[in-house]
C-alpha cells in the first residue's frame, strides 16, 4: 500500500462528497492529516476554510451547517486535535446539525506503543455521533474505490438526516505523493450523480384535530407556513425567534413576559397545545406548559425528544393540523395583551442603550436577508423576550443544542461563510472571550462578521440567579469580570471597533459592514433592575389598577 493508494481513495471519497452536495469543509494544520486535507483542498467543488484551532474549525463547521442546511466536513490531525472537536460534535448532536468529522489517525502499529500524537480515537465522541466508522487502510483497486464511494455517500446521507458522523482514517507514512496521481480508473457515476443517491423519508402527514382554543408553540425547526396556519385558525402563535415564525396576524411576541404574570397565565389556559420544532428557551413558557392539563402534540421533523417536563401526549414527525373554527375573542385577548406589553416595554426601555433595547432593535431593524447569530446566556433570552412581531424578520441562528457559550464567534463566521446577506453576531463579553481565536477568521479567511458585544464585564445572567447571593465567591468565581479592553482586542485581530452612544450610531456601525466589534457597555446590576422594571410595567399594563379597584371586580 503506497501513498498513491491513499490519495486515490481519498480523491474518490472527496469527489463523492462533492457529488452528494458538500460545498464547504474546514481544515486545520497537521502532518498526519495531510492526505485528507490535500484531497479536500484539491476537490474544486469544495471550499476549504483553514483554522488554526480545531475548536474554531468545529464550530465554524457547525455554523456553516446550520446556515446552509448541508453537511459540512471538518478534517483534523490525530491526538488532542481530534478531542478539540468534541464541543462542536456535541452541539451538532443536540441541535441536529449535519457534520462530517474526518479525523486522521496513526496506523494500528503506532497505537498504544508510545508513538507521538497517538490517542485512542475509536468512538472518541461516544454516543454523540449518528455513526462512527474506522475506515482502515486499503489498496486502491476497482472494488475498494467503489467501496469508498459508497462510504462517502453513506456518511453524507447519515449526517444529512441531522447530526454528526465520525470517520477515522488511519494514515501511514509517506504522507505525501512523489508524483502526480494517475487519472481515476474507477470514476463515479455519469452526469455527476452520487454513487448512492438518497431520498429523505418524509412520512405522509396524518391529520390531527385540535380545539379552537389551542396555542401553537414554535421553536427552531418549525415549518415556514406556520404563521399562515395560525392566522387562518385564529390561534395564538408563541414563536421563539429561532423558529422564524414570529410574524403574521397570530404571532404573540412577548409570551415570556405575559406568562410571568400569574393572572394572565391562569386566565389564558388553552384547551390544546401544538408544539412545532424545538422547545423555546423561555422559562415562564416552559413552566406554564408543564402546568397545563391538556393534550400536547409535539411535531418535530427529526423527532428530537423535547419534553423535559413529561407532558407531551403525542409525538409525530409531521402532521396536517386542523384547528378551529376560530374563536375571535381567544386570539384577540392574546394579541391585545401582547400589544399592551409592547407599549410597556418601549416606555420602560426608553432610548438609553441597554441589553434589552439592543436585542429589540436588532431584531426589528435587520433586513430579511440578514442573519442574526445569537450567543447563549442573556442575548438569546433577551431576543426571545424583547423581539417584536416583524413582517419579514431576519433569520435567527444560535447554538441552542447544548447551550454552550463556547465556539460562538466561529459558528457565526461559519454562518457568514455560507450566507449571502450580512451576518450579525449578538454576544456577551464572556462568550466573545471564550472564542477569541475565532476572530482570526476575519483576517485569515477574509470573511465579514459584525459583532455586537454587550459588555457587562462578566456573566450578567448570574445576577438573575440565587447564586448571586453568595457574595464571598460570586464576583471572582461566577460573574468573572475581566476588564479587557475590546478596542485593543479588535486591533490585535485587525478588526474594526466602534463604541456607539445611541441606537442610531449602532445602526450606522452595522451598515458600514466589515468585521467590526461594536461594543455596548452595560452594567450587570442595572441590567437586572431594568428587566425587573419591564416585568413590573407589563404586569401593570395587563392589570390596570382601575380595573382591579372597580366595584365587584
Ligand atoms: C462552554 C460553557 N461554559 C460555561 C457555561 C455557563 N455559562 C452560561 S452563561 C455564562 C456567562 C456568559 O457571559 P456573557 O457571555 O458575558 O453573557 P451575559 O451573561 O453577560 O449575558 C456562562 C459562563 C456555558 N453555558 N458554556
Ligand atoms: Mg457578559
């Protein structure tokens, strides 16, 4: 078996990935992985994005996979390099992002004998992958070339169904070719067709009838026509911005705030619930759903199990939902409350730059062709709580599979690499610092990402939690302020930097394009107080004092 055998097999493998639909791959430097990386780079239909840090490569691939909906390959060398892909593999597993992880490995004779950079890579990612396969080493014959084509197709189609696939490639020296490869003796199928084509199973939707006084809850993975269905049926649509469904005449944007009010929550209990896609993040919504004593139907295209409270009564991949006939007052009450909440929010937030105001404004102002990538922690919560109903909202993406703050910058750059419109990242300061190396993509890959950084010098979310009372350790070990100068950070990575003083200036900085860190400084304590003020204002709007004092009320 020679280097030529390895390269012939890998050329067929990459050819087949491209025929199936792979358009993007991530690489990182190494020697053992050279045959894999060079074969990907030399496949003209695949764009290769180079990363120094495998954590960045993995998350960049996750972001690109989420934004494009196609499997994205990520290749790395042996040893801890492969282990650094673990967080991205876990995120892909939990969010159903299609990822093809291609790890180079030492050949068997160099395993468990003290050879360098050799760790046990077999099933390295455990149950987090849909499929693991040890590729082995083979001579390039007509039959092995055909076999590796089927292997590429099988890996691609398995990932395409939603989640990561791991192929481990043992590679023996010499790792580079002495002379150019001969033409392919066993080329693929005619007309660029994949060796094995594949149709995704789409079960015929069965009919499900629900009472008129139902609610629809939508998260990531919800179907695009949901707002029309809800509007036709006159059923409130409680849609997380990640669903893309917070639009239309039935959308209720501020369910998180409405359901914080116990009177509202009790008085608006539905007779049925349909959940589409992932469960939204909102805790008040989750708690309310958990208390309801009604049928709850969960419709999820990949059948992901999204029911932490054990209240779902039926799960299906698709259904033809029939609701109604519409009861005007039912949707009308929800919509009127939502409008009252919106007025209370605007009045409380005013014009002063704050975390909720930035989240509200970005979701209102970004054009439909833009993508807003939202970091975990408060940004994702603020976007869910404060984004209004928009006619044509921008697409919203996030790493909500495992809710990590890691890899955020890289994932957003990955989304930018495959998106036509502008990509804006809304992130906290710790999420930014966690993936600073991700900023290298601006200079090394020539990609553009607008970063709106809500800098409250630490983890603002923890001020909302009981842990905030533990004053002896809270600041140093939980909030973890860093005092970093983001302008200096921007300079190190060759990015632009702006610190706008008002919403108009933020809009201008975003419109200017390029990779720019747009810093908005906030205060954690003030942020907590502001959230409480909005909550109180919404409660007051829903329960006007005059009504409460009315005779007989
Ligand atoms: C990889 C990872 N480590 C730790 C956490 C726990 N965690 C959740 S939110 C958070 C703080 C994030 O701070 P920042 O990005 O500044 O956002 P803020 O809370 O200020 O909105 C941390 C550390 C996590 N989710 N993921
Ligand atoms: Mg912060």
